[in-house]
């Protein structure tokens, strides 16, 4: 068998003569490898770890394959939903990393881990719209509604008028003579 360098082969090296479907198989294998690299990258692996685990010649090749897989996925699906899913996966990975400390009351770093966990959970809720506001109803009053409201408000501001006491009396007409005059 002859070994030769082949960019279409998953490992970059091909042996012997290529079969009829070798091109399609190689493309599928490269895509699976790139998808695995993307998955490892989302899990927090370094480019060196990805290259070593998946058999890339250099960390740069692992990075390039990951970027191509990411582009391919973004072209396939809705960009926003895909990016949201990716960010959600990263937040979940971070949360899993500190969760054991956050729920262990004996751990000296528990309170710090709880604080960080709450921040990550809040970010996750914002990302997926779980804390979106409820529906708000905005009312635009008409002119007559505004006038009616103003009348009701001004009526509550005006103090109540208390009537003076009413006396029953007979009205006597004054005469012009001195006999009806009041003594001084």
C-alpha cells in the first residue's frame, strides 16, 4: 500500500487507491470530526486538547475545522437560534463546573459559588427570554374621558361647603320713627 498526503482524508493521510465513494466518505468523516471539534470547543477544551484528541496535526487545524463546522451550522439553521443554543450550552457548562461547590454547605467557597451560580442562571434566563415581561395594556384616553377625569379630580380638591345654621325668624319692617330706634 502506498501512503500519501490527502487533504480530503480525515487524518490528512490516505493509503492505497481511493474507492469510488471515497470522496463522499472523506467529506462526511471530515464533517463529523469538525463537529466533534466544535463540541469539544463548546465544552471548554483548548485547541491543543482538541487536536490531540481528534488527531489534527496542529492546534491551528483544529481551530480551522471548528470554525468551518460553526459556519456550516450557522448556514443551515437560523443564526439567532443557533447562537442562543451555543451560548446556552456554554452557560450550562460553566454552571456544571461550580454547581458542586454551590450546593455543598461544607465547602468554604460555597457562598461565592452560589453567587456565581445565580448570575449564570440569570444570564441563562435572559438568553432564552424566561424573564420576559408580561403583556402590558396601554390606554389612550379620548378627549371626553380626559375632561371627565379632570372634573372628578377637581371635585375632590374643592373643599365641601358647609351651610351656616338657618334661623326661623319674622322679618319686621323698620319704621322711620324714633320709637323704633334702639337705645344708645
